[in-house]
C-alpha cells in the first residue's frame, strides 16, 4: 500500500507514456550525482549497485544507504542539482508532441519529488513544470532547518521502495484500456518492465543499461534507445496505427 497519494488516472486517454526520470529523461542520474559528489563516492555506490544486482541487498535498502551518506542540507542539494542536471536531447520535443496530441506523460521515479520539481523548474517554464504528473518518493526533514533529511518511500514494504508496476497496473483495470508506453534504464524499472505494451530501454553513452540486460535475461521485448528522438519516432508510428507487434519485430524482438 502506498503511503503517498498518486495523481488521478487519465481515464479517457487512448495512449499513456510513463517514464523513469533519472538517467532516462535526464542526462545523468541526480541521486548518483549526489552520492558520488556529496556522499559515499562512486566506488562505494557501485559496490551497492552490485549487491542489488546479485540479490544480496534490496534496492530500497541500498538506495537509502546511498542517500544517508549525503549530509548536505536538502535545499542546497536541490540547487546543486539544478546546476548540474540536464535533459535528454530529445525529451522536450517528445514531451511537447505528446502534449499537443493529448497523450499524458507521467514521470515515475524512485527519486524524490521535490528534487524532480526543482530540476524541472530549471528546464521548463514554471507553469509547465508544475503541471507534469510525478509519481515518486518524498522527503522528510529531521530538523527545522532541513540540514538532516531522509527519503520517504512510496511503498516502504516493497524491496524497490517505490514499486513502479503500481503506476501501470491501475490502467489495466480501466474499461477502456490505453496503450501504455514505458521508458526506463535501470534496476528500479524492473518491476514495471513486463507490464508495458511497448517498453523502451535507455542505453547510456558508455553502453550500459541495467534494464536492457534484465530484459535480455528475462526475454522481455523492448526497444533500445539512446535519446528520446527514437522514442518519438516509434510512439508516432503506434499512434498512427502501426501495431506494437510490428514495431517490436522491426526492432529484432
């Protein structure tokens, strides 16, 4: 059960896009940036990532450990990230095309909503940034000044902390089920991967994609992409009438 309220469902939409934020919509992962530069450092973070992948530690517990190593006041973290986090080069075009065609774009993140809003406000006009739906975790201040803080998980009972499949599955129960697109890149996206009609897996500039590796292992059909120009191309095709099956076949699935 979620301890945080979700935004309302887009019950009349024929198509819905749900996307991870960090490293998928953004050009780098904001939580990795904080951990590497303000917390335990890259080497220890990568060790924890390895434990997530080998199953010896849950994503929820490893991610909390990473963030707990950051002792910079929260508002200062937001300002640092606003200066260092940018968008995928194709995302603005993709977002505005979806908006003009009545297709909701929902950010589904294992990060914290206040940080996402802060970074968005630096990359989009304020009114537009405020209107984008975000399903994410939250933050709890442990002192009045906000110097000490901790993450508040949306689904604390889940090993993911935020089980992203719970953002997709309610759409499956609607009388008129929309076509669901999901975009992701990493471990936190695994719970949602098999529930999308068309899954897009982001490949980093160094060739890494934990989500793509997972999909190969589990036999989950997907469309790899390096930026949202590719996502826009394929979403346009499906909205225009091409079947999801045809797109997946053309992508070698």
